[in-house]
C-alpha cells in the first residue's frame, strides 16, 4: 500500500490546478439568470457532475496511455511499486480529484443556499441523486478515457481489432437489448442500462489494468493483454445480457405476480393473460395459457392492443411493435396453440390495433387502427382492403357478415377525449352502421341509430344481430343491429343504477339491475320481450359472467354495503334457482378486456374466477370443486 | 546459484515483437561487485534485454534474474535493491529534484536523503526547478543521484552518457567510480561511450543482431586482442601468401599498399616472435587495442539487420 499511496499523492500533486479550476467554476451558478435558489442548486449540481466527468475523461485519457507513449511509465516500474499499485494509484488519484473537484464546485452554493439544499434533499433526495450521477459519470468517463487512450496511443494493429470488435459488440448488445426496448419498460431499461454501463466500465478498467500488469512498459504485449481482457469481458457482458434478456422475456404463467385476464377462447380452454412477472420490474408479460393442460404460448414483449381468438379456440391474433420507431408499421402475429408456433403478418398499420376481428372460418382478419380499418387474408398475410377512418368518429366494433362483407359500427359525434364507456358532457350521439364490401373496397351506410342520449355503454351479440344501448337517464334499449330499428326497452335503471347486461350464447338479451338494494335479472327474447325476472335479493352491482352450461349463468354480485367485494353466484335460467358459489370470486368473463367472441357455454373460461389477490381459480359449479390455476402456489 | 553472487543474470532470454526476433537466447551473468558493460549498436537488442532484466518486460523465452530471483515475477521486491538510470530521464515533467527525492523516500527503507541532497549540490542541480526545465545533463545527474539514493546493490545504467557533453559525462563517471570505490556496487551498463567505460568496466558483453557474441573480462579481452601490421613479400623460398597468420585467429585482415593490417584475437608473445621470423615478413609490430577498436574489429559496428519494431515500448532504436 506504500507504493499505492505514494502514486496517489504524486498524481494529485501533479495536477492540483484541477482544484483551482473547480474553485473558479464554483461561482458560475451564481450568474445563472433568474437567481432562484432551486435553479442555482440544480445548476451547481449539473455543472459539478459535468465538470467531474470532463476531468475524469481528460485525465483518464492522459494518465497511463500518455506515460506509456512518452516512455515515462518506467519511472514507476523501476521503483519497488507493484503493477497493480501503479495502475490503481493513478486511477484512484483521478477519481479522488474528480470527486473533490465536484465537491469544491458544490460548496459555495451549498453554503449560500443551505436551506434549499436541505429541503431538496429531504423531499427529492438531491444529495443521493447527485452522488449517484457523480459516481457513474466519473466511473464511465474515467474508464472510457483510459482505455481509448491506451488503445490509440499504443499505435498497434490491435486498434483495428478493437474497431472490428466494437462493431460486433455493438451489434450483439443491440440485438440483446432491442426486445426490451420494444417492450416499453422504462424502469427496467434504466436499471439494466445503468448496470450494463457499470459492468462495461469495470471491464474497461480491468482491461487498462491488464495492460499495465501484463505489459508493464511493453506496449505491444500490454496492448495484446488489454485487447484480450477487454473483449473477453465485454463479449461476456454481451452474452450475459443476452442470456438475462432471454430470461426476462421468457416468463412462465407461474411467474406472474398478479394476473389480468385479457381474453378467453370461445371454445376450448385457452385464455390470454397478462401481468407483471417476478424479478422483471415493470415488464408486462403476455401469454396464452391452456387451463386444461398447463401449456402456454408466449407473446413477445412488444405485444400491445387488441387480442382476438379464432372461433375454434386453437389460435389467436394480436399486434406487436417490431420497430423502435413509433411510426413504423406494426406486425400482426398469429399464434397457433397446437404446435406453439407463431407467424407474422407484416402490415402497413402505424398505430396499435384497438380491435381485431376474425372471420368465422379464421381465413380473414380485420383490424381497427387509428387511421384505417384493414382486412387481411390470414393464410397469405396479404392486405385485402383498407378503408380510411373518419377521425371525428369513434369506431366500435367489426363483424364479418360474410367473407366479403365486414360490418362496421361507429359512433358519431363524440368529444375528442371520449371513450365508449365514458362519454363525457351533454349532447346526443348516433351510431352508424356501415357495411364494407371487401372485394369492391366500398363503404355503404346501412343504417343509423340516432338521438342516443350520452351513451354510456354498448353490448353486441356475437353475430352482430342485436345491440343493447345504455343511455343517459337510465334508458336501456335493444336495437336491431342491421337496421338500427329500436326493438324494445329493456329497462329504465341505467348504468349509474347498476344496470349491466349482455347477450346469452343463444342471442337472448339479459340485463341485471339493482334498485333500492335489491338485485334482479331480466331475461328477454331476441325481440326484446321480457321472458322472466329473477329476484336476487339484497345486491349492489350485479355483473354477468359466463355460461358454465346451457341455461346457467354465473353472476358477480357486490354486496350493497361492501362494493368491490364480489361474491359469485350461479343462476339457473330454467328453474330460477340462485346458488352462492363462493366469496371474493369474480367470473373472468365479466372481467376480460376483450370479450368478443364470447366464450361458448361449457368452455373452460366460464368456470374461471379471479380473486382479489390477482390469482385465478377454476370452480366447477356442478361439484363445487375449487382448483388454483394461476399462479400455482 | 547463490543469491548475491550474481546480482544480474540472463538465461536464454529471447525477445520478439511480432515476427521480429530482437534477442535470441542471450545468456550472461554479472558477478557481484563487477562493472558489466553491454555493448552493441542501435537496434542490437540491448534495451530490450535491459527491460527484461529490470522486470519491466517479460521475455518470450528464458528468464531474467536479479539476485537469483525472477525479475518479472518478483520485480516489486527486487527493485528495492536496484538503482536505475534510464536512457531517457523519465521522471514526471512537473516534479522537481527535491520532489523526486521525497517521492522515493517513501518507497525505499534505506533512502539517504542527505546523500541525495549532497549529490544534487555537487552536480549543481537546482532542487526546485521542474524536471522538464532541467538540461539534459542535469536530468541525467538527477536520475543518477536518485538511483544511488538508497545505496542499491545493483546499479543499472542504460546508455547514461547519451547526449551528455564532456563535462557532464566526466561528472557521471566520477560519481560512478566514487560509488564503486565506496561500496563495491555491482553495475550493469549499456553504452555507446566505449572510451569512457573502458577504464571502469571489468567485464564486457557485445550484442550483435540480438545474439551475445562476446562475454569476457575486459583485461582478458584486451590482452588477447592485438593489431598486427607487417610487410609481406615473396622470397626465393616463399612462394605463397596467406599462411603466415595461421598461428593466430585473425578476426580481420586488410591488405594495404604498404603491407598487411590484421587483428588477431589470441595474441601471445611467443607466437608473435615465431611470426616475425617467417621468411618475407618485415617490420612486424603488434599494438594493443582499445575497447572501441576491438568492438569495430569484431564487426559489432555493422548495421543491425533487423528493423526496430513499431510500438516496442520505449525507444528500441536507441539502445
């Protein structure tokens, strides 16, 4: 250590004018226009970090490489000082000088504006932020300056190898990190970026150390040692990054901390789930999971927007970002569950798809994106037709009437900020029904439902035959979804009064409501004639679940005094019997983000329930058997 | 090998820079209290050997030993017993002579600050002038003073008189002689100043094209080398030239207008008397040779055949 401290002392003494420069620069924040304490503080903090980084870069570039090229490293090597002490002493001196220079720059403002310092540190952690920024800035600048200087001052052929390796390494890191960047995970990306930066800096420093330790004053041998150590370490980091990325982007369903049900297959037992996975910070995993077998297919990390299952439940379509450029086209992926494979359809879409609809036979696929509605041929991936959207209108739903005709439901007008579920402000809205002739590429206005008062919610049946509209003031109406003709009033208790509803799998409307704390379910014919009313007793909000069997429907009932704590019930539509299935259970069919096509009676999704802790269970209404599905504990 | 019997030794040292071999299989030993002068032209490989000996460069083959220990592996410990005067004074430019001494004081347990200060005074070196602003001679004197500051057991000098004027060169040799007289320090020196080192070196090695072609005590070397000049003519009984020097190992023979000028490497008086008696040999005289003349006669002055390698650390071309 004697040698180390001697080198440190010597190197600092050699460049003590750095402190004088820092002292001069420390008064600059007082000349920042505005003169507010906070502005001065942050100006001082930023300039101190930048000054320290610049000093580290300059001194790092001059310390060993320059000594070596000017033949002055021998002064140390002919003394009883270890190679490590020479290298570490020189770099430690620079590190110390940079940090002390930064402290000198911060002192005047710190003293003058001490109260602001204290306030910002307590509220915003200013001191910790500056310390972290300073540590990184000095470490990275010192490492980069030192190794780049060593490489170029050696004037050896290894520099050419360095440039080639740098290009290859950059490519490797880019390909390793790109999926994470596509996944839009700012926290994870920042943490990994900083960790990678720190690891690379350590690798750079180690390479500089290897040059001094193995080459000493021999620049050729030292250059070789530096080259080998540098690129072995950097490619090892690239390999680790690649492996870590693979792990990050490969979560299993069991890794999800809490599960959001995105959609469920209309037939079979596949569901689409999403959630934050353990050890992956803010990375949202998106998977398709087979409840029956436990198999799963993973969507890539860039999945976004709508999901649509094929009618037979054996495949699903979704959109992904494939480019970091926000304006670049999105891809549609078709995942087939039978073989676990996925196929990409390249599209001209430049925004996320808000809706994906499959034709009944799965041969065609229609998407609503921000600017257009497009139809693709699934087997070939070819764009068949595209229709520009009217930016003033809100597009609600697509239905394939035939392979050649796509029906489009749109709302007009709506305030720019409106959504389907929450249309703010007064006024009237209308729903336009438009048929898109795919081969002819023509749009034809079929019908309009006019004078809807501040529409709150809509429900379509799967075939696009019927439409339920919840209007302002409690009006609940059934419409013919082809002609726009109002068929019947389904109730007067509106959305605000807890009215919820939809269609059974046979196309009959069903509406639940709660008035004066009593819940009821109204079942109608397809023409809107009330067939039966089921009294549920005391109930807050009643939501419809799935049909675990034909003639049965699960309900989620929130108690009047405990809204949010859902209890699951089974309603037998034939006998009118209501049976409690369990507390704190919520049918996932009522919980899904993408509900069309609706799961068929008896499909697995109708027996799945979400719990408050984010887990999913399977409850067989017939036997009462409860089984944990995800996450498995 | 005893630890201190041979303070410096090279065992089959080979140094390569890429495909260029600078030194090959160099073996030599420097006995204690000897002054070993390693001679050779620029690019002969002297500086590379010196760097290996000081543990600053790892040989591609062979070992460099200091006090019987591997110089590369144990450099840090060994340097405490070695003083080094580099070819190019390499102290940090901003350091003054006093600061250099102060820096070294912390590193050497045996540091004699007073003796160093006295040397600075004797050399008339300004103690508070930055090293970069000292003259070439003063820089050399500072380096010598510092190299002797811890009373080293081995003093290594890499062409210490390069670029020095006569006065500075003399001062350096006087200091060296004084040190040798006082302490019997072992010295290993590479130099081009053959005349200057001749009176000091007790042993000489000559490197040519990376190989050690001679390694011998100076006195022995000088006693066996002679320059012989003689007239040479035919007589009735002598019908051919060229056999008259058969009793000697002729290193160089030049036929000139007045006769023959030869250098022999195994001179002895008896053989010379016999040579003089050969029919047709006239005016034969044998003269002693200086180290420089021997160096020239051996052809060690011939251009090194290998180019100095690029990026070979310190200035290889000025060894």
